[in-house]
């Protein structure tokens, strides 16, 4: 977690390991930044956007970080937390994910941001691949009602009302490239 200025407030063991490698992300006087020049500006801009807006339901921001070691790129999913009353600061949560399969990115992001189940992710991937809900029910050996139920659950979690809106949302993910 970082504060509104980008100063690292809390991190887990995985983030500590990533920062110790200094491979794409590192700390500069306690502030989280990117190794590549353009990435630092983008990260500052995103942190500013997340900390200044008053919208409670802010859409998470995503930044692709290129690693200098040649390992798979990292995806930072940054989202604002509610104001932390104890410390009087605005927290921004940063989740770091490996990008190993480009075509799985929408599902991975949707699972992380919208808390989709594995079954819902599988259905989303099938829809993105061009299958209809009926075809997905045949492919996964499920009833059409089960598929409809999963689809309704996805709609509820993502805030969309139609399948075309869901697909537009998944295909139009706005991932900032910090290279």
C-alpha cells in the first residue's frame, strides 16, 4: 500500500522480494517508482488521479511494467482504498501480477478487480473467444440455465447489463504501458 504521494506504507513478502530485485520497480527515498523513465511519470500521474478524485467507486488503474531481466512483464493494478482514519491518510492498494499469457489478461484482471469465480472467468474467456452462451454450455457440459446464472453474476459484479457491454469492457481494458 502507498499513500497519496506514492510513499510505500506497507508491503508483503512478495512485494519485498520484487523490490529487492529492483527489476522494473524500486524504492527511491521511500517512494515507489519504475525503473524505466516513462514509467515513473505514468505512475506519478496515476497516483495523483487516484488520490485527487472524490469518486468513491473509482475504476482501478493498470500499468504494465517491463522488467529489465527479461522475465514476464508485471501488471500493477492500482486502486484507491477508503480513507484510513487511524493514520489520516488516503491509501492506494497496488497488486502486482505476472503477465505470462497475453490472451488471458482480461480474465486475470476481471478476476482480480471484480472478484469473478473460476467458472465465471472460464465463461468470460469463452465469450471473448466468440462462443455464444449456448455453445459455452455445450463446451463446459453445463445447462444453459447454469451459464445464464454465471453470466448474470458477472453482470452484477461488473455493473454491465448486456453481453455486448461486457465484451466491450473486457476488450477495451485501458492498460498504461510504462516502457
